[in-house]
C-alpha cells in the first residue's frame, strides 16, 4: 500500500475503526511502529522425567510443623530416597504427624530423635520443625555424620549461621535448604537454563514481588512471633534472596536497605506482614517486596512474580497465576533483541530431588551450591536484623 492509498484508506474508515481490525503487522505499518514477532511455545520435558533414579539412600523426617515437609519428602522420594522414619517432638501439633502419615504411611514413627540419629543406615534427615529449631537440629544431624535438608528459613539468626558454617567445616556434611520457589518451580528452572545459555546477556538485576495468602485461622501460635519464624525478610524473603544470588551469580553481596511493618495485625504485635529490601552483589543488584496481603479472590496462595533484567533482554516469571487469563502457573515471558516469547513451562523437568540424592552419595553440591545457599541466608539475616520498622498512622 503506497502513501496515497494508505491516506485514502484511513480517511475512509477512520482511525477508531481501523486499530481493532487490522493484524498487528498492518497496524505497525499504518502507525509507523516497527513490527515485533511474538512466539508462543511449550517447553519440552526431559528424558529423565519418570525414569528410575540412579541412586538410592535411606532418609528420615524430624519435624512436621509446616506442610512444606510433604513436598520436601516428595522430592526425596522422586530422587531415589527411601523414607524410613518420621518423628515430631511437638506433641502439641498432632495434626502434622497425622497428615504426614496419611500421605506417607510407609514411614515408621520413631520413638525419639536419637533413634534416628543413631541409626547408621540413615544418610539424610529432612525437617520442617518450627523455624528457630531447624538450625540446632541440623547441627546435631551433621555431628552424627548425616546430611540435612531443611525447609526455609533454614536458619533464623546470624549466631545460628556462624555455628552452622563451623560444623559444616568440621564434619564435611551438607546443610541443605529447600528454597522451593526456585528449586521446585518449573518456570524458574527454565529461566535458569536460558540465562546460562546467554538468552538475555549478562544479568543486571532481579526484582521479586512475593505476595502470600495468610489464611490466619490455620496458623499456629509460632507463626505470629518473629523470634520463632525469623521475621518476614528471613522467612519468605529467603526464597527471593536465593534467586538473586543464583540468577546474578553473585559470590559476594551485601544489603543496601531494608524495612518491615505490621500493617494489618495489631493484635499480633510480634508479627510482620510487609517488608522489602535492596541488595547489591559483585555480579548484580536485587530488590524484593514481601507481603501477607494476597486476597482470596486470586484463587491461589500468591501471585509470585520475578523480573530478571539482562544486558540483551529481560524475563518475567508468573510462577503461580497469570491474571491476564492463562490457566495455571509456570508462565515465562522472554524478550530479547529479536522476538517476544511466551513459554509454557508445565512440562519442564524438576531436577532437585535426583540431584540432591546424588549429592548425598557422591559428596557433591550439584543440586544446591552450599556457599550460595548460606550467602542467601546471610543476606536475609542481615536485612532482618538491620531493618527499619515502619509505622503507618493514617
């Protein structure tokens, strides 16, 4: 269409009727905006998915105070673990043990922690104890010659972190923390693969928006006490700091600023329902916003979003929901110098379970880099300790 014909066409139909009816490429021509190619794809699965695990270990569970222990156990079983024992020292929470046994009836209920720690066949202990008890348990586990995998937050004070590092060095054992929002999210796995392949150049910054649904009536007493769960930055923020460290590749980092608040729950003065933090590392920068304000209307527990800025493009992950209308979660959007891509990641293989079991056998750190995990932990503990407390008076 030459310039004269285009002018006559626009005059005949009018701009208001033209824009909704023309295909994107014609609209770009009519308005002078360069066209952009949009590609939609479904990420392929892996031949490893569904295969028999290469390695086998025997493991036990101590502490079922958070239902994350169900998915932690599932990951170890997927990886080749044989569940032998379960034990909970919290007799005030019988529902946790009942739910666990309903899901995993093969687990023998141990008579004590010592029965597990003194069993030479147990190679790994997994735990979702009350958060302030997780590091002391992990230290006892490692000193008994076993590896450890905790729910997040795996450590709630800098003093605990120092002791964990000391015992790792003394024993040579592994102190794992299952940051599930990266390690068990298919879109996050795919994003890591693409970043390693150079899809968006060098990563410059990560931005995490991490809202959570509080479901207040279901929460135990310790949930409302920051000294027990570590505070909002330490607790749910540990997921996001793991992502900052991993995707930027930072090996040295520090906290730029942090703040917390209790906006909605004055009846629980030790609780924090909002927080954010800025960090900087030797390979990138990061920002994290956390809250407990997800409304019931969303339909899932949180609209977790991750933005990764690179020198040659950027990514957005909609991990659990896409309010634009796509069903389910694991949505990955990638924009580079040539194309916009939407990748449905529902089929992406989750490697953490098999890799962690292999690490226990081979004394490696493929599933989770030990140094990275503890750096992410150190950052949230510093952010929590030094956070400014906000007060909203109106």
